[in-house]
């Protein structure tokens, strides 16, 4: 079967390029977002992740009520969610980037992230189709709990779409008041303009974006991604892992049906980040200073690949896309991704104070 | 032109080492001294000045010196 260029390839690629552009401008990396909460007491990226989830939640709820999309939360399998999430969380600290962070940094020319990505794609493929599959399958099959009709468990059951709408609206209002409005008011007190649109081009293409701008852009993109992805036969919003697994499967087997929407999305992310970095003069081919770092990033990437397939999603599939759907499995995986990240970041960067 | 006391070269360090190392370095330095930090990682170019400010230090300048290379000058409080 030939690849459907107009439904699969072009939409996936274009959305990926936009996603990569936003990720690079917003420096949107969940490893940094979670780790910096404890390490640097710096909350901007964490706020950005929270707002992106809320905007997606509201968007998905509205599109679901409008009959544009069918909600498709991930399954709950506590053993797989806990083990996979934790290992993914450890892995992203070692790899120096989450699934999306590692992918977009390849576009910035960071060769350490390229090595991490190769580990990630390999680890994910071996867990999905190869020697490690029995471990993931054992955990997924033996700890799975579903609704009586076999559908995935969500926090509010049948009422989940309504609650997505309510939490989305209330959450955005709270974020707008407590975080955004207070920032604007502080600016006003210093007699700075609240919205400074001078040098717009400079701000949009040369400097890092404000966390709220990044979050809203990602939330809106996630809605378009859901529609486009569903039209291509993959009824789910943004994801990363499946894309790299797909490439691996294609090169290993030559079966071109492996090249689905998500494979073009991830290639698009690298291209988008590359374009963005070139415009901002932030592109540079570079290697980590120490050879040991490259080895650690490879091990970290491989662990992320195993963790993501076991937990049925990386930080994008489970947190950015899964949290808005209020999937119990995604929430548990996400909680353990964050926990794994904190545990290892504490041991590596905070425990031994020199 | 400011006289810098010390230089910390974090080029080629991966996330979050530029931030962690500059924080540790700044803590060891004495009041009034100036630290020059060299980095090539975009996120840290924005995050290090923020962290330094929240530590109470004065960020004298953040200068882009080349493709994905920055020089940050910090005066220790």
C-alpha cells in the first residue's frame, strides 16, 4: 500500500514543523519543567505545561461535544503505568531531555540528543516488537483494569467530557488570574507597558517565547493535531514514541504502512526546530564536552524508550495528550514520570552538594 | 569594561549542568566579584540570568557572541 500523501504525510509533516518551531521557541521540555521545580525553584516551564494541558482539555471537550472528534483515552494498567512511568522519568534525566525535548534539540544541532534519540528509538522498538516485549506485555496484561464494556478508565467515567469542559474553563481562568494577570500587574507597577508589541519580529523569531504564548500555541496545535491524526486513522492527539517506533519498523522491515501520521510528525518536529534555530541563530552542531555524557544520554534514551512503550506513552502521549483526556492510566504514568524525574534529579544534582 | 574575577566555561555541557554549575560557582564567590559565564545552550541563556537574579545577584549583561553562544556577566551581591 502506498503512503497517502494528502491525508497522512503532508498534514503530519506540516503540524510537526509547527510543533517543532513552537517547542524550540518556547524551550518546551518537560524534563526541565519538572526538574526545575525542585532544582532551581523555577516554575515558568511547569506553568507552560499546565496551561497547555488545560487549553487542550477545553479544546478536546468542545470538539467532542461538537462531534468533531471521538475521545480516546489510554487504558489503565497500574503495573505498566508505574514501572514504565518511573523508568521513563529516570531516563529523561539521564538523556537531558524528555521525548519532545530530545527530538527538538536534534534540530538545534545537539549531537548528544541525537545519540539519546537513537537509544530511545531502539529501546522503544525492542519493547514494542522485540526481545523486551514480553516484559511490557506481562505488565500491561496482568494489571489492566477497564470499564465493564472494555473501554478505558477515566477519572469521572461517563461524565468525563463534562468535567473536561469544567476543569478546562476553571483551570484557564485560575491560570489567567493567578499567574498571567499578576505578572501583567507587576509590569504595570514598574510602569512598563503590559503588552509590548514593539519589535514583534524580534520577539517572535529571535527570542525565547513567554511561557503562556508557548502553552496556548501548543494547546491549539493539539486540537488540530487530533482532527488530522484521526483523519489519518490514528484517533489520538500528539505523540512522539509511535513515530520513532514507526521509522524503526520501516527501516527494519521495509513495510511502508509503518510510516503513519506520527512518523511524519516527529520528522516535522526536527525540521521545525531546525528552521526556528536557524532563524534565531541558535543552530550549532555540537557535542557534549565529556564523552561520558554521550554514553549516559544513550542509556537514558534507551530507558525512555522502554518506559514509554511499557507505560503506553511518553510525556507527550501520556501527559500533554493523556492528562486532558483524564485517562486514569495516563495520570498514573504521568505522576510516576514526574516522580522518577524528581528522584534522579535529586540524587544527581542536589544530594551531593560540592 | 568590567573586570571579571573568574570565568566559568559551560559550553558543551548538557541540561541542567550550565545552571547547576553557575549556581554553585556563584555561591562560592565573594561579594562584589564578577563572574563570566560562557554557554551554548539556549534554555540556559534565559534561565541563568533569572536564577542569578533570584539569588540576589546583579546580572550586568547577557550578550550573544555567536551562533548559539552567549556570555553572561554577573556581579555577586
